[in-house]
């Protein structure tokens, strides 16, 4: 039986990426295949149903997986074994228009704050939690304007962030929450004019996606999978196009130290219950 990976089809390129990885692993003796899911909730549930051996999980999916693992007593078998170099030490920012009278975080009270989809860690959950910890409860003291694009994909498509940036440019909202790297991207795309925005605040660093092992996964194939993954080199013409599509230059051993802020956000919003059930209202995927 092949080692079976689950991934979420947030864009057409996902098929190209994992077909390429399947060929790469196969040429090196690892029997590997993949299954695509339309959303992360189905994917995490498939992990615990024994349908897949490992999942390419969003940080929010990792949060659900850890809660399910604790509730079922299999924490030691559900591990973050690998991640991209670009998954480490990210930040989200709160952006206002350059000519905005908003000069400090307290000035956001009574204003409209644009965020991404309801399930976006980087554009909704993390920045709103950071604002809470700075003493600004945006849900109570301001108006949070969500941009629910493709819920269930945990903001991977960045469509909600892009819509929030466009709403800021159009004057429909007073501030927008986006991941730092997309601030530059949206300027390059023309969504935001150069010099038209100002960063009001920045979250602490956090981590993004990881390969999460499923409780039933056999140890030996998982070890070989990680060994081959970490052996990929950006200067290898065979794998460089795949790494470019997946947005990295080097795979790293997984770590879990960068998920504390999102963990607090999940708890504060009851996005997932301690047992791993979906607890937030209004979430449709």
C-alpha cells in the first residue's frame, strides 16, 4: 500500500505540485500517492478515520488535529514532522490608508476593520487575537467586516485578504488585516497603490503550514518520506519547479513553537472545542 497524503485543492496548481512529488518519491523507491480534499475539515477528519497517512495541513487544521489527538489519547502519534522555510516566522499587519487620521491602535475603536475569511489564520484569527491582547476587542469596540472567500480552505487562496485590501483602497473600511508578504504582493498587483497605505501594527511572529502525521501511520514509510523531503535541493532542476509552485526553497523539520498565538485565538473564539469539534457559529464550508 502506498503512503497516502492528503492535501486541500485551494488552487489548480495543487494537482501539478503533488503529481510532481508523486513522481519524485516514486523514482526513489517510496510508494506514494495523494488525495485532494475540498476543505481542511474533511481532511483532518480523514486523518482520524484512517483514510490518509499524513496531511499537508494549514495551521488551523493543525489546531484541530491536536485537539482531536488529545481527546482520543493519541497525541504522541499526531506530529508536525515537516514544514517549508517560508512557513516560519511570519507576521500579520494592520494596515490603514496613508492619509488616515488613525494613528494608534485605540483609534480603531468605532471604525470598520476588514479581515479575510472566517477561517483565515493570518488575516482574521491571528490579527484579531493580537488586537484583543493589545486591549482592542474589535468584535465589540469596532465593526469587523469579513470577506468570506472559499471558507474551508483556511485562507490559503488569499482571496479574502485581497478583497479586504481592495475595500481599504476603495474607502469602504478604515483598516485591513493581511499577512505581511501579501501587503507587497497586493501593491505589485495594483490592488494597493504604492505608498497609499501605512502599517499601524504588526503581530508577533508565528508559523504556518506543516505535514501532520495521522494516528495510524506506520513509522518506517513516514521516516522515509521525511528523509526524501529534507533531501530536496532548490538547485536540483527536477524539483525546483515544484518548490517554486509550493513557495519554498528548503524543507525544514517541523516545529510547534510558532502556533501559540493561533491556539489562543482558537480558544478565544471557540473555533474548535477542546475535543476538536467545530464550535464557532456561522462557519460554512
